[in-house]
C-alpha cells in the first residue's frame, strides 16, 4: 500500500489510507512492514480493513493497527511511505 493519509483514532487505532495494487481481498490479521523512502521503518500487526459502503473515487482503502506508529498526516505528505504485507 502506498500510504497517502494517516489517522490516529481515540480508540487506539492508527489508520493508513492508500492504494493497494496487488489485491482485492480484504486485509486482516497479518503483519506488515512500513517503509519510508524505501528504507525499513517498523513492523506492525494489521488489525483489519475499515470497510465502507461507498468506494473511494481513487480506489483508496483503509488499513488499521493498534500498534504505536509515529507517523502522522504531515509526515506521509513529505515522504514516500509504504505498507508491505509480510
């Protein structure tokens, strides 16, 4: 996933929004690595995918984790951030 937006929710979730190129399946209960400008940053446990009844016009999807991640919305607009399933 190429991350284009990040949200930190009060319930303890971090949500990554972006495009997933290789799959139409729902993402859940897996591990993933975060890369920043091609460099490994952190491994996280994916809790699942936030599903809505409306498709995003650009095909973006939302993946969540309860792991602590120090990446915010400003950061993902300054650097190329990716999430790769392990």
